[in-house]
């Protein structure tokens, strides 16, 4: 898939989705919302793809909303526009594949909200992050107030959201907002290496583990454990589980088939 705002590439078991509006730091507009929705739906259906990497073209991962487009809308139009982003991020979290945000530059506003909806985050040493919405009189509207809170805790989330200040990548790593920081020129290589470590594992197990984490974080602990237990027992009915245990006993790499 190649469109005006999204470039989608497949390489063996890994798909890379590149946000492609570099002239405006990949700002979110209505067309990107629609094309992003189509891209992730296609990837979710593609059983050959086991990990998705999202990155940005040019100097930014994504620098938030296209403010010019938003200012031409009335509140009802803005609600419809923003709900498209909310639903995209919900679908992203619900994908069976883990999603890695390869943060190549600015991840601001909706761009950081997108990274927060991903499963893992690898960042270039040039990356900067923040939720600056309060600086223009609004608040993060696509899940940032909730996902950042759940990931970082109230204190750090409140400071970032209420001040609107950007943080550098080393601060992001120190507080656990990103999993790894790498030299800029090694970002995609490092993201693909992480993806390949996931690809080497049982695909059904990876999907069910991701599902258990995504669903479980919104449940009470006992209910979350019970939900995860059901996913665990489901793995015992798969051919992959039998192959994995045989390979372990035989001291060889497993050959998983996703069945």
C-alpha cells in the first residue's frame, strides 16, 4: 500500500508503516486518519505479518494534529475528526501483532499519543516528546491523559500534561517512557532487531500474551489473572506448543507455524 499520507512496506514477517507528510512533520489530517485505518486493518488480517513497526518520514515521528485543518472545523466536526483518531488507536492496541514505535524525531501531541498506543517504543537519540496541548488552550484528546497515566503514574503524567513541556529522549528513557535509545542512524536496524526477537517466538503465544496485557490492564488483578490463564491454556491446544516443547527437549530452534 502506497498512499499520499502512509507508506506500507512488508519484509518477510515484519511490516513497516511510515507516516508520510514530512513537510508538516507528519501532522495528522483527515486523509491520514482514513489511510491509517485502512493500513492497520489490512495488517491485522495479514497472517504473514507478525510484528508492525511505525515510524515517520523526515525529521518527525509525528508532531500532532494539523492545526490548520482543525481551525476550519466546528466543534461537532472536530469531535468526529478526533473520534477517528481515538478509534484508530484503539484498533492499534487491539491488533494481534505487537507494534513497535520507532520514534525518529518529534513525537508531540497526537504523535506521542500514537506512540503510547504502540506496544513498545524505540527512540532515536534525536527524539523529543511531549503533550503540549495546554499551551494552545486544549488538552490531549486521543488518549494521552489516560495512557500516559497508566504507563508512568500520576506524578510524571501530571507534570508532562499540565506543563506541556517537551522532554528529551534520555529523560524519556529514564522514566520508562521508551524501551531503548539508539543512535539516529541505527533506529530502524534496532527496531527490526527487536521485531525479529519477537518473530522468533510462537506467533499464537505472542498474540495471546499481548491480548492478555491489553485486556488485563483494565481489569481488577484477580480477573486479569483469570483472563490470562484462559489464554495460557488455549496455547496448550496448539501445534506450536507441541513443537516448542519438542524443540526444547531436542535442544534445537523451534519451527513455529502459527497453528
